[in-house]
C-alpha cells in the first residue's frame, strides 16, 4: 500500500462518496439575498425546498462557517430568486465570498424593499426567517413566505458539478 493510499481514511471515502451521490441529484439554482446594512449580500443555494402550504414555508441550507450564516437570524427578511438558464454568471458570483458592495451592479426588481430580488429570475419569493436549525456543518433555515411571483422561462439546473438547461420540446 502506498503512502497516498494509507493517507485516505474511511471517513474521506464516505465524504467523497456522499458528495458524488448528491452530485447526481439535479437541482434548480436559487440565490438567497438580503441586506447587510445598505449592501446587497447573498449566496447561491441548490437546497431550496417547499415545506408547507399553510403557512407557506420554505427551507434552504447555509454553511455555518459562512458570512451569510453570521448575518442571518430569526426575523431577517430574505429574497429568493429562482435563476433562469441565462443567469449562470450570477450563480457563480453569489457562490463566491465577495466583499461588501461587490454586488452593487446586480439588477434588482420588485416593489418590496425589505428583500432584494434578482431581475430576470424565473420566480421570486420574499420570506421571513422563522428558525435556523444547526445540523452538522450547515444550518437548515425555515422561512415563512410573504410574497411569491412566478415569471416562467427555462431554469438554470445543476447536475454532476456542472450547469445545464432543459432542451426545448420539439
């Protein structure tokens, strides 16, 4: 057995296998946005899930070690924008750690000043965080939806560590 093989532990194998399995789960891509003072802040999320219709509730997950997690709490109002096929660049930008003010050129839409919403997205949710539940290295964030609007179009999808779009129907 080589030194490299000896350095790989069963935990490393499980972690890699776990990541590999979930890379096969195709997901829509969303950006969760909120205000940090006067600056737009946010992150890319593929973990958006509807939880309940009454009350309208969604969840997403956020890394506990992130700047976003440190800024979120119960009562924080967030905007959730479901990205369209042409918004890959925004997904990439919000997936990186950028300094405050780095998103000032992002086009926003909507009348709700409490929650920034990204222009051109397939749909928008405005939601108030009701609970953050620590779980491993992430937190599950439960939000009550206060506004929802669908625009339609082709979604931006993430599968096998790459972006994809749907093929048009023939």
